[in-house]
C-alpha cells in the first residue's frame, strides 16, 4: 500500500468539494505541532508530502492524499491554535463536524498525541466529537524519542485512562517516533488492514 505512489488529490474547504466516497478513507487529527506532517511523511516515505498542509492557506483545508488506487488519507488541520480568529475556528469546526458525521467511507481517525504532553482538553474535545459522529478513532503517540522511558510509560497510562470514557476509542495505542522510525511499520500495517 505504501510502496506505490502517494499523490496529493486536493484541499477541501466545503462539503461540496469532497471527492467521491468510492474508497476506504482514514484521517489524521492532532494539535498543531504534534508531529502530524512528520508522521505522514514517515509513513509514506516522502520527505515533503505533508508540507503542503502546513503552508498558510492550506491549514484550514481537509487535505486528501491517494494511497495507491483504493485509499484516501486525509490530513485534517491542526487544532488548538491559540491565535486563530473565532470566525475561522467556527467555520472549520462546522466543516469538521459535517465531514466526520457524514463520510460513509471513513473507517478510522488517527488522533495524534504528543508523548510529552498526553491528552489535553482540546484533544478530549475532538474525541468527544468522534464519539458523537460514531467514527472509531485510534490514538498514535508521537515523538516517543523525546521522552524518557519512565515518562513515556506514565503518559501512555494517562492516555489509556483518558480513552476509557470514549466509546469510539480503539483500545490499542500506537507509540511512534517519526525521527527514529519506531512504530511506523506497525501503523502502516494497521492502515493496510482496514477494509
Ligand atoms: P505538525 O504541525 O503536527 O505537522 O508537526 P510537524 O510534523 O511539523 O512537527 C513539529 C516539530 O516536531 C518539528 O520541529 C518536527 O521536527 C518535530 N518532530 C516531529 N516528529 C518528531 C519525532 O518523532 N521526534 C522528534 N524528536 N521530533 C519530531
């Protein structure tokens, strides 16, 4: 799945712009700076694939990538910007809600959590939205190389605990480091296994 081409398809700003729901879809969500672009680049083996999503103007779009011929991978805008104008946040939340609740082919959302920080309230809000939308989500902890083993273990437990109150949470949490490559193969296998 990840050996083939991974092409940027389009940035979507409104429900009317979604590509046809004709294949299995997964999406990635996370606070800005969580390491989402780095993870997508590590997964796909492309150095700058997700950079487009982080350039100004692209940040409020649902960025669609084609994985091979039968999957879409969607990069959702990073949330939790302190300085985003309210109107922008509201427009984005509206689109996100419509997308999550209305996309039949969306199989799983991957919610990225920084290994140093654990689940914060903004993450919890996204998880509530995923519960409400009945979208199964799986937590991927990022930047595992940045913390000590003890800290990683403690934050892993914090994440596991936080997931207990979310009915849409998939129980297995994946530990990754885009820098070192840890967990990348595991995550690829999980994505490839979704049908
Ligand atoms: P995004 O805003 O969520 O797309 O985050 P980026 O992928 O741009 O990463 C934010 C910062 O964290 C950058 O400086 C990355 O180099 C760094 N980063 C991302 N992933 C890792 C990782 O696995 N290990 C380490 N040490 N740094 C990382």
